[in-house]
């Protein structure tokens, strides 16, 4: 009788441990995915920054300093929007991680 109870307890403990391990792995996968997505966003941001810089340089030499200032302002606004978006995604990712702990 006691052995049956002990066996049931051991089985329940093993099942609980498996569920814990599974949940940890799922959270780790989510974190990896969020990290990959964030790195892609950053890479995309760098590519965009390079393209805009090249365009700004081209415009500056072609149309003068006034046109370049306009593009620079647009670039600054777009960069701010991208950074805000990336920060929101990271905040959301961190919230999800913290909720899972």
C-alpha cells in the first residue's frame, strides 16, 4: 500500500519535472526567436541607415545642402520610428520572459 502511494508520488514528480522542462524549453525557444527577430530588425536598420546615408550624400552633391537637410530630417524621423518599434518589441519580449519566470 505504501509502495503504491510512493510510486504514485514518484510518477507525479517525474511528470511535473517533465512539464517544467518542457515549459523551460518552450520559453527558451521563444527567447531565441525574439532574439533572432530583434537581430534581423537591427540588421535591417543598419541596411536602411546605409541606404539613406548614401542617398543623402547623393542628394547633397546633386541638389545642394538644403535638399540634404530635408532628407536628413526625414531620415531622423524614420530612424526614431524604427528604434521605437524595436524598443517596443524588446519590451514585449522581456515582459513575456518575466511573465514566464
